[in-house]
C-alpha cells in the first residue's frame, strides 16, 4: 500500500485530522489488504488477554478457598437474575456524565489547536465553542430545573 | 359580444353557484327565476353571437393553462358558425325547459337542487360547445355525463332511477374511453390538442391514413356512447326514469346530440377516412331502423319518445356518414326543437294524468287539453316529415345526402325507418289524444307556465325548416369558408313525394288501427299475408320482432352475457381478489412486532440486492 | 488568504439562527415559568419564529449559491425551495398545535413546542447540507426530536408504543445510513458531497464499482425508512396511529419533505455519474422503481382494510412515497419540478386531511373512520373540505393531487417507463375505494349525534388554507409550475465556482 496523497480537510481540524489515503492503481485485492491491519489488531486483541491469563496462571500461587473463587467485579457479584433493577437515577447521571464527557473530549483538542485555528478562522473559533458551551449550559439548567441533580 | 362569448357558459355556472348557496332556503319561485334568468341571458347573448359570428374558423381565444415541456395546454373558447348555432339551440331549449320545470317540478322536495343541476348541465353543455381543444372538450364531455347521471338519478329513492343513472353513466363511459384514447392518439400524432390544429394536420397529410381512421373511429365510439347509437343505445330508454324536463333537455335536445356535434365538429377527420364514413353511415342507418322498430311496440309514452330519439340520432349519423354535413346539423337543430316539444308535451300529459305513463291507460285527451293536443300534433307532424313542418325539410336533406352519396341501402333503410316513425308517432298520438279516456280518475289541469314554452318550441318546429328552404341558406351559412361542401344541389322531384307519401302511409295506418279501428287485427290476420300481420298487429309484432331480429341478437346477448359473467366478471373478480389478498398479506405482516418490521426491511434489502446481483450477472 | 468570521454573509443562515434561538428561548422560558401557566402562547411564538424564518428564506431566492461553515452548509435554490416547504409545513403544524395540543392532555406542552422547533431545525439542516456529517446531524436532530414527540402523550399507551417502535426502527435506519456513508468515506476520503462527486467516479472506475453500489443501497434502506417507502414502511402505520395527531401530520409532511431533500441531494450529487455511465439505468433505476411500485401496491392495498383514520392516512402516505420515488428513479427532464410540485400538493392536502382528522378525534373521542359518519349533516363545511382533500389525495382532476400525479405520470411516460405508469394508474384506482369510503361515510351514513359540530377559528383557518392550496394548485397549476420552473435546480448538482452542469 502506497500513500501518495494526504488530504487534510480544513473545516474539520477542530475534530482531529481527516486523512485521506488515495490508492494509486490499487486493485480489489489490495483493498482487502488494507484490512490486514485490522486483522492483526484483532489477533492481538485475542492474544493479549490469553497471554495475560496464562502467564498469571504460571506465576501466582494456587490455594483456592470458597471466598476466593467467587467471581466479582468492583465488589459486585456479576451473576444473578438478568433483570437487575438499578435505580433510574443511575441512568440520568450516566447520561449527564456522557454529555460532559463528550464536552471534554471536544474541548481538549480544540484548546490544543486553538492558536492554529485562531490564525485560520479568526475569533470565530471562540464564538463557535461558546455557542456549543451555551447549549450545553442550557442542558444543564434543564437538568437542574427538572431536579435531576437531586438524589431523592 | 363575440369576443366575450366565453361569458355565456359562466352565466348558468353563476346560477348554479347561487342555487347551491341559496339552497333550500329559497322558495321554489326564487330558485326557478334565478335559473331561468341566467339561462335567458345566455340565450340572448348566444343570439347576439349568432348574428355576428364570421364564417370559416370563427373567433378563437385561449389562455395557457398548463405547460408540459414544450407543449402548452390551453383553456379558451372557439366560436364558429356551428358552435354559435349549437350555443343558441342549447341555451334556448334549456331556457324553455327551465321555465317549464317550474310547473312540472312543483312541490318537489329538492326543487332548488333540481334547478342547480339543470344550471350545471347547461354550463357544461355550453362549455362543451365552445371548447377549442380536445382536452377541454373531454372535460366538459365528462361533466355533461355527470350531470346526466345526477339528473337521471334525481329521484334517487326509486330503485329504477338509481339503476338507470348507473347504467347511463357506465354505458356512456365505454364510449368515453374510446374518445379519450382518440384524444391521446391525436395528441401523439399531431402534437396538438387544438381541434383546428388536429384537423389541419390531417388535412395536410401529416398523419398516416390508418391512424386517421383509428382516431375517427375512436371519436365515433365516444359519439356512439353519448348519442345512444347501436350497440350502446340501451341506456337512453332507461334514462327516461329521470324527470321529464330532463328527458327533454338532456336526453332529446342537447346532450345526446353532443355525439352528433362531436362528429360534425371533427368532420374533416371523418372525411379523410372512407372507412370511418362508412361506419358512421351504417351504424346510423342501422340504429335508425332498429330503434324505430322497437318504438313501434312500446307502451310507455316516454319510452316511445326515447326510441324515437335514438332513431332520429341515427338519422343524423347517417347523414354525416353520407357526407351530408349540413343535413346532419340541420336535422340536429330541427330535432332539438320538435323532440323537446314532444317531451314537454308528454310531460304535460303525464302531469295532467297524475304521473301515468302507460299509453294504454290514456286516451281522449283531445277534448280536455286541446292546446296540448295541438302542440303535440305539431311535434308529431314535424317528426313524421309532413310539409311544411321542419322535420320534413331536414329529413329530406338527410335522405337526399344518402341518395347522392350512392348509398342505396342506407337510403332504403332511412325511408323504411321514416315509415315506422310516422306510424309509431301517430300511434302514440291517437292512443293519447283520440278515443275514450281509459284511465282512472279525472285528468287534471296543466299550468300555463308549462304551456307557453311548448308554444315557442312548436313555433320553432313549424318554422325552423325555412332556415334551409328555399335557397339552402343554412347550409351556405354553415359551410362558408370552411372547405366543407355545402350541399347536394336540388332534390329529384320524386324524393319529397316519396317521403311524404311514406309518412302519410304510416299515419294512415296508425289512424286505421287506433282511431277508426277499421283495421281489426283478426280480420287482417285472416286476410293479409303473415308478414303484414307480424308488422301491424302490435302483439305479434313484438313476437315477430323477437323472432326475426331479437333471437339471434338474444343468442348473441346470451353468449355475451356468459362471456361477461364468466370471463369479464371473472377477470374483475380476479383483480379484486388479488387486491384483497395483497391487502390481507400486507395487513397480516403488520403484526405490531418491531422485530418483524426490521426483519422485513432487511429481507427487502437483501432481496433487492440479490435481484440486483442476478440482474448484473445476466 | 483564509476568510475570517465577518467575511461570511451570515444572513444566509438567518432562518436557522432564528429557529435555534427560538427553541433555546422557549426551553428556558419553559423551565422558569410556573407549572400551571398556560403555555399555549408557545405555539404562537414558534409560529412567529417560523414565519420570520420563511421570510428570510424566501428573500434569498434567485441569488447565487453560497457555502458557509467550511463548505459544509450550502444555500442554493434547491435548499431554499425545500426549506420553504419544510417551514410552511411546520408553520401549519404549529397552527394545528396551537389549537389541538392541550396542556391538560400533554403535560409537557412547552417541550412539545421547542422539540418541534428542534425537529424543524434538523429538517432545515438536511435540506441545505453539503457534507455527509452535517446531513447526518440534521437527520438525527430531526429523528430524535420526532421520537420524543411521538411519545409525548405519556399517559397513552399507543403514544408510548409509537415512540418506542419509532426509536428502534429509526435507530436501525440510521445505522444503515451511517454504514453506507462510511463506505462512501472509505472510497473517497471525504465527507464533502461535491468532493465525493468527483472522487466516487474515480473509485468506480478503479474497480470499486461493487462498493459504490453497496454504499448507495445501504443508504437507500435508511432513506426508504425516512420517506416511508415499502418495504421499509412497517413503522409508519403504528407510529402515525399512536402519535398525537399534530405530530403525525408533522411526520407525514415535514419529515417526508426533508427526507426527500436529503435523498435527492445525496443520490443526485453523489451518484449522478452512474447515469452518464448507463449504470443507473441498468442497476439503480430498477431497484428504485421496484421500491416505488411496491410502495404504491402495499400502501394502497393495505389501506383498504383500515378502520382508523390516521392509520389509513399512514398507508396512503406510503403510497404517496411510492409516487414520489418515480421521478427520482426515471430522472426525467422535470425531475425536481415534478417532485417538488407533488410535495407541495401533498403538504396542503395532507395537512387539511389531518386537521379534519384532529377535529373529529377531539369531537368523537376516537380516531375510527366511523367518526366521519354523517359529517355532511353535522358540519357541511368540514365535510366539503374533507371531500376536497380526499379527492386531491385520490388524484381527481382540478385538484392539486391530480396535477402532481399527472406530472409524475408524464415524467414516467416521457422516459418510456410504461409499467410503472401502469402500476401508478392501477393503484390509484384502488385508492379511490378507500378515499371514497370516507366520503361515503360523510354523506351517506347517519350521524352518531344530531348536534352540529363546532369548528373553532384556528382549525377553520387551516381548512381554508388547505382548500385554497389544494384547489388553487389544481385550477391554476401554471403559477406554481412557473415559479418552480424558474428556480435554479441544477445549481444543486454542481460545486461552487464550477461551469454549467454536464449533460
């Protein structure tokens, strides 16, 4: 695979670089060859936990007791009735968390690239982000007024 | 006046809107006045137009209505001499019927609705007459069909009326399909919908002869449906279930003549195709005789007139088919007057006899209703072709055109049909007006509002013939600058003698049978050969007719009915069943499960892609 | 030199900004107003915002195409025309909501209005995006708002069910669209439609033809869902029936119009080269025509068995989607004109029909067709109006629906697609049966109660608008056709600063 042309979409700089790889005279077979990287990652993904468990098996001492062999995950028994009832507030908090998480993910590269962007598009980059934050802020007010933030 | 002739149809339309809005709140008188005045105004305007309309292509005015690519469909009007004459006939008869209906429909619950329908019909018919292009013509053509449907079924609580309305609508639709295909074909091959444009293209030889014939025949199919020609004639007698003024206006004078008008309007198309001309002539002649022979034995006063209408329309077609353009139009005009007169007279009789329509229970009305009797007699004389009544001149023109076109058979059939006509008309007249009253109770009065429209029509029936005789003024006026031959010159001397004596023979026979009763059926059976018996004795004529003409026809109809029931209806059932099954399947799939929905979408996509892959492979 | 903020003509985005601001304002107002305050004025406020947006949209007609936001947002005649249609539809929906959505029935009266605005914003973005990402964002904004709107009647099971089904099916559809788009991106390395236009050809010619077609068909599944065409229509009846009637009318009119804008834009800009290479005729056209034919057949036949008005209209909407697909598949000379004319016609007649449905639903307390019984005696005006709308939906002459169908039929015939024209005519005849079924109910069935039905001002106004539109478009189609024909439709297909479009 030969990369002959790297294309950067200027409008999307804030969201990371978009790289276009154009293929010079590649055939269908070579297209499939592009997936070889995916395949390697897939195999690696399989091999890594397998290796970790195997190596652990070799290294650790083996003295099982009733308390030690139960599976657990962050202090919660993962087995049980599939219809586990969580409090609905969990979901609301989870949603809020995701929203602000995304905000951070978006803000961070923006902050890093701020100077470059400033030169390109001017003050608009700031206005753009302010609009985004404003709408998120309205969302926060919404959550607040709808009493999502209170645990009752 | 001429430039604004498009206003003429709008007057009754305005009346229709007013009547619809005023609705049942208005008294009968108000509704009748609104309708009558609007139509009278249209009539006066038409008269003005008639006076000034130039010859040739007349006056045309159009506005673009719709553009499809390069083709512009227009709406507008075209007034030439034929149209102007039709405008006057339609608005005049319509006006008289409007006035007459005031008396006839008195006390009807939906009086204003009736007037609204009449106004709508008048609008549609006038619109049809001045249509410059085939599409507009077709729209109005359908609209008059709808009005006819509404008016036949006006007494919708009578099951026969409902059935008749449906039958009329469906049977004429059969012809309409033909007309519609003709419109499309004409558009396809000439690139225009303008009637004049199509004619021009045909005359310039831009269209293949076969296509011209096809278009002409399909147009004729539309005319056959509308004008009750054989074999689509059966709706017209049934249409008599409608109120009598409607029969007079729609099913005698105007709408049924629309078929004839259509052929006349597109006459150059027919002229360009000998096959089409033959077809028109033969179908017309056959219908003329066929319907007249049925008319001989009917006992319902309106049905006799209905068959007579079919027969007379056959005459007009016969004339057109024999290149007798002016003869056909002339007969159309005179027939509109005398047949409307006869229907209105019949209506008067029906009102006087408290809605009795069986002529066997009438009789002796001459003494009580001399006025109506005289007017009815004028109508009968006119239709039978007795000089100097208008029917004599027009019928003679019709027969003359058949004779000079060299169609001996058609001519003979026409003469025979004219004998029948005279006989059944006077049979009707004598049974109704002569002898003793055979019904129950006492005949009632007839209002003067019903009488004077008949008077006007009678005057026209008496005088309309002189538009052509002597000197051929009408045919000259009609054909001036149109390129259609005006007439056939003078008639041979023996022709009027023949027609008059034939008519007189018919009348005499009727008189002998129903007044003097010198021709007793039993004596005749003993004395005369069997052919006479069959023809003259009305009971045996029925059976003789059944044996000679109707039996093969009946056989055919049984076959056709079987075909219709098992093949056509089967196909129809199959189609409905298929639709129903499709409906059931798609409703069944709609089971409310989202999984199924998504599955169907995905299966759909997969099938499409498989089809696609398969399509690409082959 | 790169452009800076003030170099851009921001007025081109005025309609979007107005709608977004109105939505933001309303959502804040809703939060800070007391709970029992009547929020009906929200609808009027939104209507005012929509009218202002329409004003700014219409005032831009006839100007050169303009791109903004890094060439992701494009304002051309195509976008403006569809935006006008979408906004007019939304305006009518707000009018209907001002009367038809009551706080005592729907607790979140305020949310209803600003979600509708958000959905409208999504629809507007869909009409004028020039980039797959903005297109998708618009689509999702519209879809997610619609999901909530469908379920906004929280106390009704039908409404809940509708929302749930809609969200699941909509999610599936979005996934397919995204999958298709990812193939496009993989093949061209760009999300800009006009860049895609150039590079997709190269990709096609260099051996990726199957992937190009695959991307199209994957997206078609999603688009089929959005425009409610068979066999991706299964959600339609359930959702239309369950959603509150104004929302249903929104889905039927606005959602469909915006989706058609999206489909036309993506398919025509991205894949038009297939037509020049004769591949369209062999591959894409049959598929689209099959979808169209299937929609007509299924929509019109399944409607025969329906007893619920909104469900019946849902199937009718499927059928109309079928008619609308015909010009796209045959790519006749008047593709844009006939599609857009039909969409406008569909907008006025469907809004009218849904107004009557909403009136009767309120009056009778149920949505069954039997509610129409004897309407001619209880409210002759409403019955007459409904008759006009039904005749138009059925495509009877001198109504908007007739000319819409006539155009499409002409389009099909002029491109020699006789079989689809046949199906169209045949299924139209079938459709008479159920449309006339309602007319029969109105005129020949005895009414359930003898009282006259009162028609309040607002729905009466809607009916008048509907009739004026339906009859006006039918009697003088020339005006609308002229206006539509004068628009620079083809400018939608070419990048900025490019020569005239190819053959």
